[in-house]
C-alpha cells in the first residue's frame, strides 16, 4: 500500500514513448513508472518494498549504457537496450 502523495514526471523516451515516473513528493524517492505504450504494466521500484527479499532480478537491461564499473550478474539474461514487449 502506498500512502501519501506522489508526483508525476513525464518525459519522452528514446523510443518516442511518453514515460510517467512517479516519486514521493516529500523526499523525491522514485516509486514507480509506466509507459503510455504499455498501460497494462507498472514498474515498481524494488527498493520501495518493506521486504527486500520479496522480489529478485530476472534480467539486466540497457547494458549498452552501463558504466564500466557496473556489476552485471553473469547468471542473468541481458539485453543491450530495451527488450521488445511481450505479446
């Protein structure tokens, strides 16, 4: 459950899709985001969960823009950019 007010920051992604990034209006903490092209998906920031073990990564995306020092798990699938939508 989310309590309190969130603020919406709208931007246009490299793909041309409009993105909505919502964050805590008081502290600026990123909470969740969604793309207008995928209205059925809401991306919740894992760090916002009370139980940090509730979710685990299943893929690393945008590896082409990762800095040289990024720790990328070799056991997970990767995509150099944004993977295509699931049908």
